[in-house]
C-alpha cells in the first residue's frame, strides 16, 4: 500500500508546509516567506533552509513492514545523511549513505553519495508506533512510502510545539543520526513537535524573528552567538540580538522562551574584533533581562571540553556531544527531572 501525498502530509511533524514534487513529496520547515527572505540575503542559507532538520513522519500502524524510497540532495556543507526508523521508541534500522564506510574520529568532511536511496524495514507484528526522523543535512523528496496491503495507519500528533532557532548546532551539525540532535531529544522530553529554524553559519537575524508562524509555540529556544562572535562587531551584535528577542516577545507573548548562550569552542581564546568570547554570553544575559518570559541559560559548559565529543574536534558536537548538550539543557529547563530515558541511540 503506497501512501498518498495526503497521507504523508498528515503524518508529518516539524514541517510548516508540504508540496507535491515531480516525483514525490517535499516537506519544508520554513514558510515560503522565510525562504524568500533567505533567498534575497544568502543563496547558501536558502539552500540550508530546504534541509529537513526536525522533520519526522510519525504514525500508528499494524503493518509488519515499511518500504521507503527517497531522493536526497545537498542542503548543508555536509555530505552524509541518515533517516532513523524507530518502532515504539527503539531503532529498527537506518537508511543512510555512510554505513558501508569506516567513520573516522573527525568525520565532518567525509565524502558520501547523494541521489536516490531505498530500503525495506521490518516493523514487527501487532500495533506499534513508528517514527521516521528525516535528515538535518539534506533536502529530501519522498518518492515512495509503502506499508503492507490492507494495513491501517493513524497519524500521531504532539500536544505541544517547540520552535527552535539557532545556527549549525541547532540545525544538527554534526550528528550522524538525526534523532540524536539536542533539539530532537528536547522536543521528545517536552512532549512537543519540533519546528527547527536552525541554519548553519547563521547569526541573530531579526527579519526571521519578525515573521510569524501559523501556530502558537509552547516553547522557543534560541541558540545563536558563536558566529556573531567570529564575524560581527559587538555593537552590531547587541542591536540585532535585542531586535530578535523583541520580535519573539511581541509575536509569542505566551511562550516560554529560552536564550541559550554558545557552547565551548576550541578557539574561544582567539582575538576577534568582537572582543572576548565570554562577552557574547554576558551581552545576551543583559539584553533578555527586559523580557519577563525569556530565561537565559548559559551553555558554555554544556559539552565537555574534549575533542572526542566533537565531529570536527573543535566546534560541532558528534552524537555523544549532543547527548551531553541535551542532558545539560534538560536539567536547566526541567530541573529535578531525569534525562536518562532519552539517552543516545
């Protein structure tokens, strides 16, 4: 039983829109208005906006098997991708382009193929919950998603929504498995649908915050600052940071908003025109004090300051690094709760 465009759209989480493509279905996390803004300011950022970071297909079914065929193309500076297939919260397999190669410790720049990929998955007997985590690194066209003939399917919808803004780390760089990104794990812990607006290389961009979503988020996380420090002057940063949070506060006055300051980076002691790295965190904390619904969370210590937790050995967490990031953030947002049930897969 091949699912229709309408059925695929109905089981989707994390996409604000879907569209019929030449050979299948496209799922998009940015509105057309937001994509047009990025197209005007940066072709690279526009390309990254087409990646399926945070997009999932979640449903209940009695099907014992699932067949998936996709076409993937670059939507980040990375060449690898994975689609994680979960049954009742446990992985049953992956569709990726790197399982047949040896992954080095520093794997961020590994070269992998793009194009058409397909795979059959055994789901087991009886009723179960199935979730497919789509790649953070690629634009994906779903050419076929099939279940057993005669099987039933029911969409799963989250009760809440998490709107996640940020740079490459929020987009997902450099998790091998998209289900291990910090934003994915946080959304699961909060019982929320993740709508991911992360863009690799991005800084505070007030024009994005000024656009309003068609939904009312329960939680908003904002994790910029690292690129601002390396590419901006402090006065420009402070102006754009304040404007960004003012727009969020205006558009979503009922949301719980968390301002996450940058995590450690290996070159944090370097001299930049901005000034010392710690000034980024101090400035963000001072700026958000004027907003009652915004909480500042200091992220510098979120990931241990060791190369083994970073895919490029210096900046972007690997899956283990994202586990540490998530656990640290979880304790700040949900103090007293236990993050162990959301451990790395």
